[in-house]
C-alpha cells in the first residue's frame, strides 16, 4: 500500500487544514462517518466517484494511526 502521504493531505488552505483525500475536498472524517453509518465501500465509491478503494483504506489507516496512542474513552 502506498504511504498515507500519497493519499491524504493536510493543508491549511483546504477545509481549514482537516485531513482530506489528496486531489479532492473530501475529508477523511466524512468517509469514516459514511462507513460508520452503514454504507458499504462500494456505496461510498458510487456516491463519490473521484474516490478509489485505496483512498478508503488510507482513511481507515489514518484514523487507526491517530487513535493508536490515544487513551480509551468511556462512552
């Protein structure tokens, strides 16, 4: 798999610096929300045709890396 920086960018000029899929204005959090709400990868890709399967995998990996060192939150 390509490195995360090949798929995800953080630029203060794009969506106030939120992580987005490179070459788009599609934020990582949106992909995670869609998957979390029950959409399949195929449905996300159909809804956002500029995305590729690798982009979704990168978004999931990015979220995992962000949470890796975080403490557990009681819900």
